[in-house]
């Protein structure tokens, strides 16, 4: 994906010293900056969409809680 392209990321929202990050399934930490009113989502699975601004950074347009992948897979298998 190129810088400036629209990007969708799924992972766990974690807090850093000066920013928020999404830890993707491959272990990469994506810097999503500081967002207001998302404290309740910390340590939760989230889905984030926005514009890629760097190697592992993005400007967030949208964030929401996501269902854990294991639960989604088990429901799909039923």
C-alpha cells in the first residue's frame, strides 16, 4: 500500500507514552495518533480506517470495536 492510500486495519488498540497504536495480527504497531473518546476501546479488538501517512502510521477517519477473530471464525463454522 502506498502512502496516501485509504487503508483498513484490524488489531488491538494499545496506549503508548505519547500516542495510540493498533497492534496488527502480524505484530506491527501502527501509530494512529491521539484520538478522543476511545479510552473504552483500549486493549480491545478494533477496526480502523483512514489514510496511510507513513510506513506504519495512519490518519484515522473511523474506528470501532471489532469482534475477536476467534469468535468470528467459530460462529462462521457453525
